C-alpha cells in the first residue's frame, strides 16, 4: 500500500470517528427520570425510549391500574398484584432537556415530546375510590391552572395558586428566599420571580403534607401533577449560557431531589416520583381549566348540549355482566313459574295433602 493511499484511509477513518462522536454527543435530549419508587414497582435501568404520549399510561400502570392499550416498554416490569404505591407524583420541567439529579432509580430518553395531561388517571382514581376521597392535585403555577379533587380541597386550601399570591408568599416568613443561594438571580426581575415562585410551591406542598400526615395512611392512592416553566422563561429572557439559567438549573435540581425524598418519606416509602424534562413541546398545550368552585354540574363539561360521556373500555364488560345476569334471572323465573303451574296439589304439596286428609276426616 502506497503512502498516499494510507493517508487517504487515515483521513477517512478520522472523519468517520468525528462524525460518530458528534452523533453520539447530539443524542442528548428530553428525559424521564424516576427519582423515587418502592421496591415492588420495578423500573429496569436502560436506554429504552418512552414516548411522551405514553406517560399517562405509564403513570396508570405504576399505580396498579389497567390501560386501554398494552405498553410494550421493557423499562417497567410487572409487580405484585395486591400491592400498589400510595401516591404518584409527576413533575414536568419545561425549558431544560436534563437535570443533574444525583440520586435516581432510573432515567430514560423521552421521544415525541407532545403535551400530555393526567386527566384520565385522575378520573380513574376518583371513580374507583370515590368513597375514600383521594387527593388529586394538578397544578401549573405559571398558567395559574389548578385542579383539585377529594381531600385536596381541604388540605391545599391555603396553597397559593395565582402568581400574585405566590409572590406575596415569597415576602412572608418561612419563604425559600431565606434558604436558597440566589447568586445571580434577582428578587425584582419577573422571570426570576416566576422561577422562585415555582420553587416556593414545591416547598409549600411538602409543608402541607407534613401537616396532614394522615393522608398517607388511607387506602386510596393520591395523584400529584405539577408543571414548572420557570426555566423556560429564564432561557427566553437571559439565554441558556447565562449565569441566571445555570444557577436556576442547579437550584431546581437540588430542590427536586429534596422534594422527592420528602414525599417518598411522608408516604412511608410507598410513592413513585417522576421528573420529565422537556426542552420544548412539539405543540402548545391547550387545556380548559376547571374551577373547584363551579356549582353548575353537567354530565359532560366539554359539550354545551349536556350530552353524556362516550363509552369507555369498561362498557363492554359491564354490558355483558348485566345482560347475561338478566337473561339468567328471566329463565329462572320462567322455570319456577312453569313448575308451580304444573304442580299436582295432591301429590307435590304437603299443604294440599294435609288439607285434603283433614277434609276427609271431617
């Protein structure tokens, strides 16, 4: 082999190595991180991607519920049939693709990051455990969006919801401003206050749960869904290379780590805490907010004509149970009536037989 050919091959191998390195370095996108999970909820470590639209099904499966379509994803293994976690906490962080969380159970790449909500899981929890009134809390401070069900109305009634309430909470005693290393963050900038307000909400949720420890001892599972977009606003205002963004990312990573540990301990090491980090959603999230103070009740809030809900996957099961039970009862009534009609009073019935003998003796 000549010297010229050798140099050409060396250049080709060098270019291929550089391309492979760039490709491997570029594969670093959105992620799903499991911060805490009990032993009977088995998450396997690996690089299996999970689709964003399958996150609600994944949350439902971790809580022991069934889903309409099987989730063919090897990251979650089947657990014990009679054990379910007492709570599931999902935190969605917008504006960052990953966080430096030092302690986690497993982490998976997130593909197809479309907007999603846990409304289906919340309705399932509320319908199956309506008598136990479980805690269902869905909160997005940046959009002032709040949805509560069950005992959440009493537990989180003092939780600041609007940005004005949260910023007023920052100036009170016991706020996170006294304990956080703000560094380059300012207390007067709007974007900085939005981020600090979300950190304050996480702190207040754990404080209220510590005040109501009895929630972790009931038999109904609780559901928490939080959406944080403070980092996204900081990235838009200052840029991702700014010190404000870097300081906020480090603060949020430590706060989320402590938040997961606190919730996990409050529920007796029987809670699943997940963190979804999304740089940007592929489509804007549009969702009608529901007020907990609304008095007008209709069967289908999404329809102005007061139409009933569409049938779900439980309808076929319930229909077959009712149908065949009614058929069996109808056949039983027909058979009993036929036998009573054709019964011989003098032979079959002891009542008629004794009456007939008494008549003969008289």
